[in-house]
């Protein structure tokens, strides 16, 4: 299987690194190109053994998958670069947020199978939760190939294309929402009188340990919380203070705002 990445930026880099490190594909089957930053491509070649080129004809010859990894507003230029070389057997994987399958097809003037995926930045540590949606003409074997690729940098959740907005909000933007909560927790912690660096280090370890508990325990998060909340104890006192606020409502507002923005942005791209 040959896969060609159009765009080798932040997110694509995490993805092809995951593919190489997990041996899903040998590095020589992975080809990269970008707009102009050849130094970046050279360093990926040196580090990972992947190949790169700016010759679109050669890149797309015998390719199985074309990975669309640019920002959405750069896609039209990529479409102009590759349109004449696209073959009926090529399948596309797009990470471009908000660009519908119908738009990609229209710009390329093709009806090839297209998978849209919505990874998140945790791909850098092999833990992206990635939403994926397939065009109707994506065959079962090809779907398995795409899921295999996604599993190289985390896990996959298959949804209808119009539900990618919700995936974008919950897990695409999700790391930023959690970072924000953690930042506030650190800020509040430092007001208790300990050294800032001590608080930062402790909370970092707290987050990692809590995540591992969630991962490794068979218990629900609710049960894990209940297990450390003795009646009348310190944890109970803190939770009582928290329960004065509508935390669920706050996150509902946050997620709805992100979903609505995702819908707005994709409507703009559709124009
Ligand atoms: N970052 C995230 O957390 C995240 C999460 C989910 C989805 N996404 C999606 O991932 C996509 C990429 O985001 P990013 O943060 O990785 O962007 P990025 O770091 O800016 O990378 C963009 C890449 O596209 C290349 N490019 C631009 N024009 C091109 C052209 N005409 N031909 C070939 N390559 C071209 C750039 O090449 P040069 O370097 O040479 O300019 C660069 O390699 C976006 O569509 C975004 O919606 C990102």
C-alpha cells in the first residue's frame, strides 16, 4: 500500500510518525509533499525513512491513498496540483476540518472514495480519538485499511459525516478544553501558598495518574470518584463547593458553541 501525504504539517507529522512507529506500513511506502518547506521534508526523511518529492505525477503513480493534510483554505491549490493525475483507483483521506466530501469531489472533479477523519492533537502520543466518516462508495476492505491507519495513532469512532461537527467539538477541540480546566486548577492551587512549580508538577502528575486510573480500572468515573469521597471528609467538602455551579451546563455551552462554529465554518467553505 502506497500513501501520499499532501501537507506534512503538525497533524500530518503526528499521523505518519504513528504509522511508521507502529509498523502499519514500511516507511518507504509513505511519500510526503508540501507547499515549499523542503527542509521539513528532508528532516522527516532522515528521521523516519519516509520519501518525499514535489513531482505530483510520480507521487501519484501507483498510489493507493492520497492524504489531504493541509489547512482547508489551501485545498483548492492542492486540487489544482493533482487533478490531472488522479486515477479511479485512488482513495482519499482528508483531515481538513469542515470541508465536506462533496466539496472535495467537486474541486477534484472526481467520484473516488473519500474518508474524512477528525483526529486530535493527542495523535502526537498515539492517543488521538479520531472520528471517521466514509463516502458511500468506500469498500469494506478499504475501510479496514483506513481504520488500521487510524489505529496507528490512537482509536477510531465511525460516524455519519454530519456528526463530524460533534466529534470536532468533543474530541477535536477537547484537548484545549481540558487544558483550560487544568490551567485554572493550577492557578487556583498556587493561591494556596505552595511554590508555583511544585503545584504545576504535582498537578501534571495528578492528571497523568487520574487518566491511567480511568484507563486501567473497570469502574466508571462516577464510581472512582465515589470511592475516594468519604462522608464528611475533605473531598466531600470540595465537591459540595463545586456542586454549587452548573458544571454540566458550562460544558454544554462550550460544546454547543464549538459545534455551531464548526457548522458555520463548513457552510462558508461550501459557498
Ligand atoms: N492541529 C489539530 O489539532 C487538528 C485537529 C484536527 C484536524 N486538523 C486539521 O489538520 C489540517 C492541518 O493542520 P495543521 O495544524 O497540521 O497545519 P500546518 O501545520 O499548517 O500544516 C499544513 C501543511 O499543508 C501544506 N500545504 C499548504 N499548501 C499546500 C499545497 N498547495 N500543496 C501541498 N501542501 C500544502 C503545508 O506546507 P508548507 O509547510 O510547505 O507551507 C504544511 O505542510 C487542517 O485542515 C486542520 O483542520 C488539525
